[in-house]
C-alpha cells in the first residue's frame, strides 16, 4: 500500500456480498469450482465471514481459500473456520521484525506469527506462506524460510516480484527464482512434490521436512498456457489477466443480471492471453487486485 494511501471507494462502488454470491453461482454453473478471496486485505471487509458462509452454501463450489496479510487472522480464525474456510495463504516477506516494519510500515510482525500459529492450531490445510523475494532486502533469508518447513507443516511459496504499480518503479529489486532454487539446492535435496492445489506453484519436498517449498515464476518462466484463473475486482470487473488493463464490466446498468454475467465469463475466458509479456501494462496495483 502506498504511504499516502489510496483513493477511497464508497460502499456503493463495490460489490455487496449477495452480488458476489450471485456472480459465483454463475461461475460454478460454468465449471469453476474454486474461489479465493483476496484484496487488498480481505479481512478489513466488515463481517467477511458472512460472505464465506454465503459462498459455502453454493452447490458445486468445492473450495474457498483466503489470501491475507495475517495481521487480523488470529482474532478471526474461529469465525472464518466455522463459516466454511478451510485453507489460507498468509503473505510474509521477512522473518525479521524490524525489516517487516520497514517493508509494511506497520509493527505487526507478532500478529502475523500468531495468525500462522492459529491457522495450524485450527487445522487449516494447507497453510501457505507467500514470500516475494527481493534483491538486497530479503534474499539473505531464503534459508530461514526453508528452515520453517522443517519445523512446521507449512508450504512456503517463493514468488518473483511482479512489475505492477509500485513494484514496477522498483524493478531493480527483481531476482529470478532460478537463482533462488539453485541457492537452495546447494544446501538441500529438492524432491518434486504435489499438494492440494492446482495453482501456478511448482512444489518440492526436502527429506524429513514437514512442509514443502513452492516456486511461482510469473516473470522468468510464464505459465500463461496453464493459467485457469479469472479475477473479479471489488468494483465488479472481470480481469482475464493480472498483467493487463483489459477488463470486462460485469454489472449492467449497475445491476447483476445472471444471463449477462454468464456471457461476460465466457467472453473473459476467450480473451485470456497465451503470454502476458506483451500485456504488462496494468495501471492497477497489487493492493487493488490482490495476490
């Protein structure tokens, strides 16, 4: 999030929970069976557990996930679990408290760690840690994150810095995960693995470790041909590609019409790019479209 904050959207500018449910019902009727709630930060949305409960009641929806910065997860764990949430991704780019405060401008490191502990204690599965590797900032912590999976049943996913919004202005921080993987292989034996997921990460086990390591490479090794995701923004736009400004307005005359929504989903799938390298021009930042 930029230090100066972002433009405020009123309650009337964003989809209400019932509208999101109606849109997801159409998506499920077309074959989509997994939904992930992301952000910005989804846990700042009032009574987010009510949305999860609405989605849980959709027949044919097999999986509801959440991506969060983890700062509020511990206090809401039981509500989220009882509403139907089973899996969680927690974003954490450093295991150093001072560095965390420098990166996020918030002294919330202990809250995040409590969130991770609460997710494990309440049997969320899988619990994934999303870590964006940045040159000169946290590349010296790679082994520390690897050691996490030896002690806890966590799935640490290293992610390449993507040139979106503020990150595009700091592309000197980019480091290829090929380098990261080679560094890990100098110390550990990586064994190909699979976990309960159909996302873009390529996973590996380490002998005797309790969790796995994943690599997500949107820059060095694009996975567009395997991408099966569509993104619905809070203001009612379908994004076929995270890297593109091409969006489809899913609200007609300010309302949700299921027949129109169905047509828009089909249209969005048809225009998904085979390679996003010629599409990296989005004006939206990651805090607007989520991880």
